[in-house]
């Protein structure tokens, strides 16, 4: 059932949980807030103290979540947007998937009992609906580009020292905090500083010579989307931006920027990544 590589070396994981609802899931229970609560329930089932700690933490959290996806809308590698809102209930028996990324290997190992002892007949609850987790994918699949695992060392060592094109697909609405307010513009500072702070916090390989001033957006195809729930309104961008590295830049600096672009799959960027927003993939 489980194809995860258990290693001692620190690595981020991008896990895809395949789910089967036993009864319809009403749209109001498909919000980021409810999926966030479901994740904490999964964690608490194996480690209540850890679940409480993740619930109470206001700091940058070591995980990200996706919105619930229906298998029929599975995206190919190439950056099509994901589904982040549901107007209709998801019917019973509809095959769904849900991506959880873990940036901290400690978090992954604390949840090992959850992955290894997964009972496909144990129901989890999302609102009034019961869900079964039928399987977990944790390594790359041709049909599932959001599943992956790689050590931080590998991510860094395999990053190109010559590739100057950084093509990012913003798959769910993305916005950034600037001071007291949000901005939707994916500037080089917003995107790469977001990636850099998460990389330096979790990887154990500090990147210090980042050459932000050499990054220039060369192709932009984005639009804004508005998410409204009972509590708030969130405006974020969807689409593609190609950032190019221009001018005289050292190979080590090109390598560091490529590392961050590859890391985006796991870390996401911007705000509310633990609620399904800011999912990004290099294409």
C-alpha cells in the first residue's frame, strides 16, 4: 500500500492520499479550514500532543495541504490549475485525492505509524461524510505529478548551475503578505523570499548568496481568483510565470535559484499554504 522511502537524511515529502467518500461531502465542508482540521485529526490519531502543538502553533508550519481533488480532473504535468472550490457536493463513491506535504522529516517520522498502520476500513470524517483512505503515494508517478520525495541534499546537488529559466505554475490561488496587507503580484522578492525562508528553516543547508536582483519575469499568464467563505475573502493569482536569470551570475547563485524553484513543489509560496492555497510547481 505504501511506497515511501524511509531515510535518515532529512527530506521533504509530498504525499498524495487517495480517498473514497462513503456518503456525499457537502461543499461547505470542502474548505481549507475543514481539510486543515482533518489533517490535525489524522495527526492526533497517532500523536495527540503533536496534533495539539500543530493546532496551537502560529509560526510557519512544517506542512502544506491541497484542496480535495476529484480524480477525473487529475492534472497532467504541465501546470493546469487544480480545483480549489466545489459548488456541488462530492458524491459517495467518487475517487478523490488530497496532497499533504511535510517539510520536516521529524514530522514525517512522528507520523510513520499513521502511514504504516493505515486501515482502509477505518472511516475519517469530513463534516457529515465518512472517508476511507485507500492508499498513499509518496514517490513520483506518471499519473500523479504531485507525489514525490527527495532529500534536501539531493534537491540541492541535482539543481542546475546553468539553467536560467525558472517556469512556475501557480496551481491554487496565491497571495503574499506585505506589511499589514496582502498583495497578489508574484514579484521575485515575494516568491523567492517565501521559498528561501522555508528552505533555510527546514533543509539544514543554508543558502546565503541568493541573487534576487538577477531574476526578471519574462512571460506572465496569470489572473486573479476570489475565494469567499463564511469568515473571509481571499484574492489570489492562478497561472504561470517564467522568471529568467539575466546578467553575469555565478554558477553557485544559479544553482541556488534552481534549488528553490524545485523546492516549490513541497513548500508552496505565500499565504495559507496549510489551507490549500499557494500550491506551486515548476514546469
